[in-house]
């Protein structure tokens, strides 16, 4: 699983997490930081301007991203 590496611990955890964030932000369907808090955090994580967090942070941000997307779709503004 692509995100399984995010859950690793150890001295290289932050580098692995930032690399994962960079890969996610390079995907063609990444909507960018203007799409919501989750995308903004992911972009900031990739750039190194916020901590990489832990499993709980990634889960929370993923939920925020998902809920933002669902609400946008229901409002007729997927993006």
C-alpha cells in the first residue's frame, strides 16, 4: 500500500513522510491547497513548512480532505 510507509517509525520517518506527501501532491487528481485544509496541509508537509505528524494526523487530514471533497461534490463543485 502506498501510504503504509507513512506509518513507519525511525530516523528516516520524516523524510519518508515528506516524500509520500510530495508524491501525492504530484498526482494529476490532486486539487491543490485552495481545495481545502487537507490539501493545504499535504502541500505544506511536502514543502517542509509543517511537521510530518503521526498516524493520527495523517488520518485526520485524510478525513478532512475526503469530507471537503464530498461536500464539494454534493454542492455541484467537484474540483
